[in-house]
């Protein structure tokens, strides 16, 4: 998701991605992330014995979008001609 967010920012684009995770109470949750140039994103690891939630559809979506954006010509730098 970090790579996708960086690519979106380089093109000045925005997207919302929803992933399944484990909440602070140990229950499975869905978390939606707004990815845009103006939003900060942080990833944190966790040590747990819980089974990782299913995110195959979200992972496939992210890989597809990264592939699409990677094939586009680089976005021009803001303020430079």
C-alpha cells in the first residue's frame, strides 16, 4: 500500500483502499485508508499469534493499480516547466 500511495502522490491522484486487520481489542476489523498527496500514511508491524486476515482481493487491486500507474509516463514536477 505504501508503494501505491507513493505512486498516487507522484501523479497527484487519490484513492480509498479498504483492508481487513486486527483491532486493538483483538477482533477483526475493516480499515479504510484515504490515499492522497496530502495524507500521511504509516505502517506498523505487530507481534501476534492471531491468524492474518484475508486481504487477497485488496492485494490484487493494489498490484493491478501499481502496474497501471507504473506504465504511465512520469508526472511533471509541480512548479517546474
